[in-house]
């Protein structure tokens, strides 16, 4: 099973978006911060399997978590390391 399938099956309940990013790198950094604090998340985007990365500009890459983790995830992203830098990446 690939890592995407494992992530999705591990989060088989409804998810909510907490941030939207244009850059995959920024989205992955934010997801890594959540993982470091024990919060499971999934990145949701459709760029036609990487063939049309420009679609991320229009639709964005959504960082999604369980509703029960949303508040803690928001707090983690806005105050991670005390700088709040991760909270400024998304829109």
C-alpha cells in the first residue's frame, strides 16, 4: 500500500480543511509541523497527477484534519516555534 492510501485509510472519517496553500512545499511543511505534534492530516489537491501543477494556483492544496483536531491544529500552525511563521503560508 502506498503512503497516500495509508494516510487516507487512517483518516477514514470526515475531514475539514484548516488551511489552503498554493505551494506544495508550504503545504508539506505545515503538514510536517502537525505530524510533529501528533496531529494526523491529509493534503488534498487535484493537479491531474502532477501534469497540471497550475491548477493548484486556482484551487489550492487543502490541509485537512479531523474536526476534533481542528482547533489544536490551528493553534499549532499559528504558534509553532513561537514565531507563527507556519501560519502565514496559507490563505
